[in-house]
């Protein structure tokens, strides 16, 4: 009986760890979804099939407390994502995507997915100091590894 109970607990623990791997709950370590009324600057982002992001204007350094509106568009032929995180969460996300390449992110406030030609807006409040900075990344399978991530200083 005890063994069965332990197995159930282990299964529950594994599935909750798995759920957090779907990155809905963990983003308060690097901020939270922002409100349009609080936006301090707007940055145009293009997701490029060369596995790069193009920022206009450049992001530079983010000041703690800033709320940034990212207007993200995909002018290419491939689907891309734009995901906000810190180095640890983005590494975990990339690892997750290797295991589940078809994973969807529509319910995740840190991420927008863009089909070719799509444009989406993501507003984020950077209200936490993050040692190691913010990492912006694409998590379509293989893109992170191909270099589609960039690190931004947050002071
Ligand atoms: Cu991509």
C-alpha cells in the first residue's frame, strides 16, 4: 500500500514539474505581463529566417521597472517565436522544445508565435533585477540552437 501511494505521489510530482516546464507559472522571476497604459517605449522586432531578431530601435539596456511594448512581425517564410525570459528559463524552454517540438505557446504570456506574415504585440513589465540579464529567444525546434536568441542587460 505504501509503495502504491509513493508511486502516485511521484507521478503527481512529475506531472506538476512537467506543467511548469510548459512555462506558464515561472515568469515572475523576470517580470510580468505589462499594461498598455504603463508602456515606456515601443520596439519593433522582426523575426528573420536567418535565425536572428532585428530590433528597431535597438533595445540597449533595460532599466528595472520599464514596461516595453514589443511589436513583433515575421516577414519570413518560416514560423518563429518571440519569447521573453532569463537565461535559466530560456535554457529550460529550449530543452523542453527539443523533447516536444510541436509544443504550442498560445496561453503563455511570455511568448508569441508568428506564422509567416503575422504580427503580434507583447507588453512586458521588467520589474525584477535579473542577474545575467534578459534573454529573448525563438523556440521553434532548432532555432535557439541555430542562434535565435539574444541577451539584454537589465539594470
Ligand atoms: Cu525562429
